[in-house]
C-alpha cells in the first residue's frame, strides 16, 4: 500500500509518500514548505494562504521525488488536528479533493499521535514515552490502558514558541530554535531562570520574561541562550523521566522540531542510560511537522480497519491526544 499524507496544522505544509516494508515505514518522498512570516508570529490566515498556494507544487514535487504516478496512491491521509483552523481546513480540502479525484480512501489523523507512530515506524522502539517538543505543542505522551494519554504538558506556550519568541524579541531570525542552539554553544555562565515544573506540567512564559531581563541588564545573548536551553530541557527531561517511572516503560522517543536539538538529545540520552532505558530520535525531516508521518499514520490506521466517510473528515482544532480511538494497539 502506498499512502500520501498531507500535513498542514501550522506553519508547514508537507506532503509525504510512504509505504510499508518488512513491518517498517519506508519514506518514498517527504517534501516540506515552511511559511516564514516577514515579521511577528504566525498569522493563521496568512499561513493558510501559503499552504493553498504551495499545495499543488508540493504535491507535484512529492510525487516526482517518490518516482510514482499519482494513480499508484492507495490512500490519502491528512492531519485532522490539533492546529490552526484555517491551516487545517486548507490541508483537509486538498486531501478531500485528491481522494475524491483518485477515487481512493481518505483518513484524518491526529497530528500528535502521528509523531509517535512515525517514531515506531522508523526506529526500533515499539511502545515508548513520547517527548513531543514542537513549536506549538509540548506534551509527554504514552499509550496505556487502550489510549494515548498525556502525562504532562505545557500550561502556557509550546517550548518551540518560547524559543522562537525569545529569538524574535532579540533580533535572532526565525525559526529561533536552531539559532539559539548555535548561540548556546558559546554560552559559559548559567543564569538562573524560573524552573516551572508544576506536578507533571510545565510553563515557559516566565522564563521568557526573566531571560529578557537578563539581556536588559547586559548579560550576553550567548549566556542567556545557554541558560534557556539548560533550564527548559532539564524541565522536559525531568517530566519525561517521571512518566517513564510511572508507566514502567523503558523506551523514550523524541518528536517535534525541538527534538532536533543536540543538547536536548544529550540530556534525554543520559537520563535514559541512567535508568537502563533506550532513547530514540527519528531523522530530522521526520521529527519536524511533515507529511510522511501523516501518510504512515494513515497506513497504520487503515490496516487496523479504520475507514472514514467524507463527512467524518471535518477538522478539529482541539483534537486531543486522548480523544483518539485507538484500534491498532493492544494493552
Ligand atoms: P515543529 O512545530 O515540530 O515543526 O517544530 C518547529 C519548532 O522547532 C520551531 O519552534 C523551531 O524553533 C524548533 N526547532 C527546530 N530545530 C531546533 C533546534 N535545533 N533546537 C531547538 N529548537 C528547534
Ligand atoms: Mg508537530
């Protein structure tokens, strides 16, 4: 089966074409186009316009790179939520048009769960805790008692948005995460920032205000970036470790764009090693928002017997991880 997945929950429009080989996901192509606002944050309607303009081009490029013809696609899947309404609707409309014109089934998938399943599809992990650290989302997710459950999450902004906002306010180009990572390598001094772990939940906006104060007081941007990384990543690692202890799982999977950060990977690796557990990171194009993970999620669900009518493909901006009706895992 060849599945074509369309991702469009936020700033990125992605089309990925995947198939299953020896029980694993084989990515035939995975094209991502990111909307980069000239200034300020993402405006949902502008991002949706970007997706609408790019959809035919990204689709054509993905098909060409996969070396297939569109008629060979057996299934169309798309991210049904959570995300920004106008963006979700644009991707869903593209998916419906494609599925109807090809006469092929369509499946709407949960974006957060797709980050877990692609990790299991391309690495050796089977039942991990997912540390999902992206622009808008920050969640610690695991499958227990028939559902993907959220063990901890941000109470305000996503970790990626925290990094991007700090960057934007201090003249560092978007996306801020990778730039902050480079600057942090030159940081030497740890400046104390609010370590906001509340039970199993996290908060990042206080860190932003404190970090801005340090800059005003003349601390170097390198030291502040270093301190932001050390603080926020320690918070993420702590909550992930407690979720592992609670669920007695011995695999941790990273997902989301912030998972590309070498320092976060290092902290999680150390934590896993000290517990006798194993950490997994998918390749970067499968960590960020991408169409391949949506295509793979489509295959996993279709194999489990999931079918959707067009009427069931309306988007859900607040599609919760624990609302997903899971028929493809047991336990
Ligand atoms: P996503 O929302 O999953 O597509 O990921 C996008 C987010 O990942 C943005 O907020 C980026 O700033 C962030 N990001 C990407 N690469 C890195 C990195 N190396 N370190 C930290 N954050 C990153
Ligand atoms: Mg994501």
